[in-house]
């Protein structure tokens, strides 16, 4: 048996599905929650955490079998892993690469975390709009009330 530092790490290839690579180390479980991959579905999901990475120091990888993530789901991913790489796999080959895109505004993905915000009122339905205040580190501000969002509870406000 090889020593731990020289042992090969293996994750099986998938026939069809989506591979999310370059997720910040330790964030894969949050990514699963944000994408609604919480164990209640029949889709197999492989998860590798804290893998050494030359670019990032450490990274996580998620493989979702038999499911191609939509652009809307990838936009959610951008809130946690804006530099993630996404590969769509068909017949064991990379069929296409998709881009995780965090624009200047996040619309109808998450709601403001402040209960008294106008966007949460029942009178007039408003789009849930959060502006990207800074990209590094990520900071979001509500379009309506102007408050900076609590990034630790972000996933709890998913729509």
C-alpha cells in the first residue's frame, strides 16, 4: 500500500452529467444545498473535498450524474464559486464547457435577508434584486432597501 502522500486519488468517470470543478475548498456541501441536490433525488452525486490544487491550494469537485445543470443553476453556483469550471459530460466525453457567470445583479435567485424590506411585501410582487457590491470578497446589497446581505445565511434565502 502506498504512503498517503503518494497514493492516487480516484473518482470514477461519469457517462452523462455535469462536473463542477474548482469549487473553493470546503464549499461543496453548500453548493449541493444551493443547487437543491440535498439527497432527496435519485440522481447519483459524487463529492470530493479538499483536493490539492496548484491554482487554489485546495478545491472541491462535484459530479452530478445523468443531469445537465441549467444556466440558472450555474448562476446560483456563482454566488459560492464564481471561478468554478463546469463540464457537461456525454458518453464519457466533455461535450461542452459552461461558464459560471456572476453579473452585476442577481435577480430572483435569493431574497433580501431583512424581513421589513419592500421586496418581501405582499402588496406588490417585486423581483428579488440584489446588486453585486464587490466581487472579491463577494458582497451583495439589496436593490430596494440598500442593506448589505449576510453572506453566511445566503443559502437560507433561496427562491
